[in-house]
C-alpha cells in the first residue's frame, strides 16, 4: 500500500510527503494545516533565495562564529589508538550547535511575515538559542518548558529571561520536554496567523525534520573541506554523534548520508541501562508510532501511551527520535549505540583531562561510544562535539563530590 | 444505510453530539455516561479514547484523559466495555482519538473491533488526508465505518470540498482555530458557517469547539445541522457523584 516506496529515495532526501522510508509525514490536526502547508510550500524556495543565503551565511560567520574548528585530538587519539577529530560546535555562540537552526528559522519566519516566535525546550539550550535570535531580530519570544525542567535548569531559564523571552511552564502530563512540545503545538494551533514555531530538533511534522537537518547540515559541509585540508580525503571512516531528537547528528551526518563508506554512529542515552526502565534509548526500546506530528520510533506502553524517558542529560531525554534517524536505524545505514549515565559522566571527565575540553553531558555520550567501537590507527573518526559543559557543571560537581575526584 | 446517515435523514437541524472521555470520571463510567446522554437528548455520542499527548485538546479534556488513563482505561478495555453496548444504546457512536494508540492496537484490528461491537464511525484528528487516501481510508471503508474530517475557518474552499468528499457521516467544523475548550466569540463564527453553507457540501455539518450552553448551541445550530459539546460536559462531570442527574441537568441547560 505504500506509495512512498515507489519514489526514488536517498537517506538524505525525504519524499515530497516528508517520508524517510516508512517514517516521517505530517500527522497533524487540521488546525495546523495552513501553517504547516505554508512551510512545506515555501521553505525550500526561501532557503535558496540569494538574499536569504547571504544573510544566513553572514550571521553564521560573524555572529555564530563559523566555521567552527575541526580539531585533531591528539591525546584522545592516542588513548584509542586511532585518529580522532572533534568538530567544535561547542564554540558556537550560546555554546552549542542549536543556534545554526534558530538562525535559519528566524530568517525564514521573517520572510514569512511572522511576528511572534514560539519554541519548546528541555535543558534550555534550544530555548536560549531561540531567545538569542529573537533578541537579534527584535521579535516576541515565548518558550515552553516543562515545569520540572524549569526547576532543574535555572541558569538557562535566567538566560532566556535576560534575553527578553517569556518562559511558560508546561504543567500538563509529565511536565518535561514532550509536554513542552505539546504546549508549543497548542499555542501554534491557537495563533495560526502571526506565529512561527521554531522546533529545536529534526522532529515534528514535515517539513521540520528536513528543514532543521538542512540548517544543521553546515556541520558536515565544513567537516568535508576541513578534513580534506588535514588528511587529503573529505570522507572520514566514522562520524559519531549523540542523538536525542537528533539535530546535531543530522547535521554531522548530512553530507555523508549517501556516502556509504562512512560509518554513521548515533549514540543514544541508556540512562540507568537500556532495560532498567529508566532509559531514553529510543531505537532499542521504541516501536513505530506517531509523536509530535510524524511517524517514527516512539517509546510507549503496549497501549500506545507515550512513556517518560530518563537520561542524566536533559537534551537526550526525549521518548522519540527524528524520522531521518529512525530510517537510518531501520535500514541498517546507521549504527546505534547506547551509553549509560555513568559511562557518559566518566567520558566527560576523560575528555576534560585529555583534551582540556569540558563537553556537554549530551556530547559525553558520543565520546563514551569510542569504547564500544573497535578502531584502528588507519581510520579517521569525527566526533561532533555538539555543546560545551558549562550548563552541566552542577552535575559534574556532584559527581566529583561522590567520587572524590 | 449507516446509523449516522439515518439520523441525519430523520433530523437535520439542532443535532446534538456530546463528547465524553471513556473511563472518566471512573473506569466503569463509560456506559452509564453514554446511557445518560442518550436518555437526555444527545443525538450522537463521541467517545474519546484517552491518550497521553492529545495535541488538539485543551487542558480540560487532557485532564479527563489523564484521569481515565490513571483509572486504567485502554483501547482493549474499552472494547470489552463496549461488548453488547448496542443492547442499551441506539444512538450513533463515534470513537475519537489519536493515531498512536490506534496504531499500537493495530489499525485494521481496531476498525474490525469497532465495527464488530457496533461503533459507527471514527474521528482521528491527526490522521492526515494523504495517509487516509493512500493507506488507512480503504481499511476504514472495508469495515463500513464512517470517517469524519475536521475543517476550520482557515481551511480554503477547495480543501473543504475535498475533505467533504473524503468524509462520510458528517463534517466537523471547528468554530475557531483553537484547541478544544477555548472560548471564542460565536458571532464571529457565523460568517464562517454561512460560507460553509454556501459550498453546498455533501455531508451535514456539525460545529464544535466553544459550544458550552443553550446560547452557543442555538447560535451554532442556526447555521449548521447541529453542534458538538465536549469540554463543558467534561467540566460538569468533574466531581459528580450522580452521573444521571448531572447529565440531565447539563443537557436540560443546553436543549
């Protein structure tokens, strides 16, 4: 019955209806149709306009600080007897890759004539990145954040407020990221004309997964030429990235998706362990379902109720995964690994001491995956260092107290 | 002829559809609520299947869903409760819910069970037109179920006509671009309903979202075949100790 399967597909390009294999689409109530259709019809065209491209590239360079370095991590490489390059998204303005996407979407929103911006946030990184670009463009900004996350992430809440955003607590359901996303979608339903919803990951109804992946694809675009400068080849053997919804991974994988010699390694949060009941390893635990407007893998009960995941890292604490990634998993194109809270913490300290870089807890999962791969000194491994660890200092301090470091 | 079509043949004005959440306020309330609704003048019953992430619903209905889930309601349990319900309920009954739980149950198995117990149609707001046409619509039709699409004031004419042609039973006109339970001014909706009337649709039109009392029901019914009440009834049931009396008082206040 699937019409989609007859249309030529790549791992990179979804079908016209937004399908990556059997995942994707736009499972939205009719109330959202005009907004989503407007985006579907116009995002590609607007993104290709010279004026858009010029402003986007200029802001990425002068405001975000791109290109971010590709850094050969010598001591880390020695430790794993291989060649490891770190794509330094942690050096972006606001401290993570999230701003690549929010810059792109604010320019898009501006061209669509929108006056009001809404966003969801978990740990607050996407909220901060959205509040930042709204300040930059003088637009009204409302960020939905789970009531529990507001308590857990006070510094980012303060940042958003200082940047002029209104932070609205999501008090429904489990009061975390998935509920913040529900509230943002409800806001969009109730404000159909003047509002643009900046989704922070490669999730949501078509065209969001593709649009966000394209805005983040600057990561792999730069990796290609930077790696060529350093090694003579633009293709690494591995690209490793952590995956919650999957935006940094989508950006780091993008230009390698259809380069089959490149091993794509997506690292999910195992929490207390994949089978502990306290995990966020969606590909291991999820089943095909519909969440936040697209068909993908979703962690859920036998009755189809979405469950609350667990990860020490708020950015990976999401019960779904973008449809692009679900397809990488389903097709075997991507290798999916899971890393526990404990192993991620250990990796964060290792990287800090070997390389003088304190990574975000999310990114620490990607580093820990090195232990699960058998690598050789002939290989060139790129790790997407998606964010810096300042926001996680409280967790790291607690760890130091507990372990007596 | 489907039970819904028969209803609209018999009655084409002031048709009242009332929404209730299965398993709310108590797990065993489903049937008593339906009986009370039928007894007190509801022409159709829209039975909500609770879901953890009901995007199109406002806080009141979401809260009722959370309570129903905490009470232990599942689709499996609901079909057990609906076993033989046709011995007691004669009005048309629609199941309303979201795609994810239905997909988990198995879409075809769901339609088969719904048809077997005597359900007449489905409202699945996050089942889009493309997927309906390419995959799910045929299964729904195979089991003789009606499927009701939603239209809003923002839906363009061509799209309204298209969704009307895909719908059977009736067309659900959302009175404003909002989640359920949002209070918008009904007079502003009249022009929209008159516009819908001018399209000469093949299906009857019921108006939902923001209908809460006699005044809003009368106003909606003046420009459509009837209306749908949800949030206001759920609110009335909250804390009720006598479902029959609460439902009687509530519907007496509307009709």
